[in-house]
C-alpha cells in the first residue's frame, strides 16, 4: 500500500482527529506540514486548489478536508471509503 501522508497545521483539531482515526483503523500514516508548496503540488496534480487542512495524500490520490468532515468539523461517517 502507498504511504499515507496527512498534511496538517499545528493548531488544526481536525488534523489530529483524522490521524487518530487512521491509527485506530490500523493504518500507518506520517504527518507533514501543510505549506504553500504542498498546496501548489496538490493543485498541479488535481486541478483543485485548497487552503484547508487536513489534506491527505495516498500515493497519487489526494483527499480533501471536505471529503472527510462536515461543515461543523465532524468526521463524516463514511470517511473510510476514501482509503
């Protein structure tokens, strides 16, 4: 399986939550800083620009915060289908 990378910011509670949930699900992931360079790489690869963390990369697949969380910041019940 390709490496799972969670791009996060230091003060992002949703970032910590998705990392915790991935670990509970038995998935190994690494955490990296969500930077302008990451945003540019994501936009180049997907054609979609985002400034919202967390951003998850699995190989060539990018999963955006709105694929994982609702408008209230709650983890969507079907979040695992993205993995």
